[in-house]
């Protein structure tokens, strides 16, 4: 198993934390005041499982409470640690039904269609070990609910991959976007999409949710003005 040598743990607000790796990040929702379960959204790169467990313990939480791992998509920096965590704690692995064959390695994930400005970044970020085949226990589709955070909602966001999803917590104003959205110097459309036009449409759809807390697949969490920033990003990237 590859080793992940560094991880930063940050608390976004009570009950919401991020584990940040050199490439990729995972978010932890603590349902202590609900059913006591922990939910992980994405699982970092291969080898991240051990570090995530250390991070959970460092927050004063019991990793045995990890009930589910929700994968926004099948790229190695998002699902690399999922198999390890599922095996260790029996956590349910959740993915969109179109993405599950890629997570399970039943089919190859289509490669991105790169635009010129992405070429150098693509070369710089290649080389992560491939995620192992990972079981998927629950298949979800657009609009499905998951039993945490008072009713988490799945939003299908095709474009980055066929079965990319976002996870919306409407009762808490929190939105996990996967790689449809990235945060650099601004909130923007992410990179490395298989269908850029579909990704733009997905971003506009996420903007309409008007989250107060934006948790992107890459970059800093946005806790103020996220809805307006998303709308500006949608307009910018759509050329409106």
C-alpha cells in the first residue's frame, strides 16, 4: 500500500472537517447530535485511509463510527482510500450508478478532454497510484436522499466524469461539489473534464442551490458568499 506522508486536518465549523492531502482532500461530517454516525465525502488518494483514521482520532472521535463513504467520482485522488476504510470499518460505499463500474474497475474511466490551459497542470499532477477496485454498496441517482445531516441530497453533476455527484446538506447550507468546482483565486469550474459543456451546465445547477458553505474537490472551503461566487463562476465559465 502506498504511503501518504502528510495530511492537514482543519475544522470548517463544528461537526464539519476536512482532511487535506498534497493532492486531494476528504470531508468528514460528524453526526454526533443526530445518529452518532460519521460520514466521509471522498477518501483521498491511495494510502490515505490510515491518515484519515489518525485524523478522526485526532478530532477526539472514534473511527468505528464511520458509517459511510460517499464518492463524488472515481478519480484516484477521491476514491483511493475508500477500499481500505470500508474493509476496516464496514463503512457503506456510496456512488452514482453511472460511476460505480469505474469505482469497481468493471470499466475504464473515460479520459478527460484537455484544453490548452490544462496541459501543464495535467502533466504536473500525473503519477498518483491507481485506486484499487472498490466495492459500491449503495447506488444513487439525482435527487436521492442519504440518511445524515437531516437529509443529504444527491445532485448528479455529469461532465467531469459521467457519474460525478455533489452532496447537498440543505438543512445546514453545505455543498460538497467534487471536481465540478475548484477554488483557486476564485470559485471556478474545475479542470480535466470529459465533457466541458456538461460540466458548465452542472456548475450552473449547483449555483442555483445557493449554499452558504462550499466544499470543493480542490482548494479552500468557502464559508461566506459562496452562492454569489458560484453564480459568478457559472456566468464566467459559460461566457455569459
